């Protein structure tokens, strides 16, 4: 049986190990390590990643990591304005992305990654849904406030937690590794805004 001192030392080592494994994907100053695809406008404002519709070229836009990930835990905070539509992509294999049809990410069911939805207005794909695959267990979070996703991809399974509550569990994930990405949606010009901050990834063994 471990003494209290031994337990505390072990717990401290575990926290250090997690801290070493978890790293920041967005530094709050630049888009280093990210690539813009299709439409939309992405800016950095006060250390926050902001996505907007490009009124001159409406349609969904994406921001993807340059690096692919296998088993991982993604943590991030997001903010969606009232009526907005966004999402987080995981395990999306690299390819050319566009704004329509199967050129969009998470559309090729057999090989693509999946989108974890951010939308309080689409009854078929509410926030927490694995888009067009499985709806959320419950609807958590609100528009016009900061919310936190904890998304774990391990093997063929994805678990989604929102503000500390599990809202989805789905399998099988088609791809065993891929990019992480963000979306600003919209086929028509709009003024909705999505924001992301504190984006980190932790590799899982």
C-alpha cells in the first residue's frame, strides 16, 4: 500500500507526464502550423482565432493543421454567435478541400474524418453531433458564450465532451489518422462569427 507521500509523488509525476504530452496547436499570435482552405476569412484578434464569412465569396471555409494525428485528445474553447454554424474536424486525411459537394471535408463517408458540430439551429445536427452520423446524447452549451470541447479519438472510437459532460460516443471512425480542422459555414453571405482559443492536443498511447 502506498504512503500518502508516495501517492503524491506518483500523482505529480503523472501530471508532469500529461503536461509534456499535451501541446498547444494555436499560439494566439500567428497561423503557424495551419492551412486555410476553400472560403471564409480567418483572423487573430486579441489572441483568439476568429472565423467569418467572406461576403464576396460566400461558402464554407476551413482551417486545418498541417500535421496529422492518430490517437489523441483535443481540447479547445469555442464561441458561436446567435444563429451561427461551425464545427471541428478530426481524423480528416489530407486532400484538396472545396466549398461544395464531396470536396468538403467529412463528406466521403468511407475514407474521410468526421465533423463535431457547433450549431444550435439545425435539429438534425445539433451541437455535439457527429455530423450526419449520430446526434448528441444531450444538447449542452449556449450561443454567445464560451464553451469547451474535449474530443478523444482512440482506435475507431470518438468520445465528445462539452463543458465537462459527455454528449456523444460513436464508432467506427473511417480513418486511423488525419488533420484537425475548424469550419466557418455558410452558403449565403452572413455576419455570424465563430471563435476558438486554448487549442491543445495530447497524444494517446
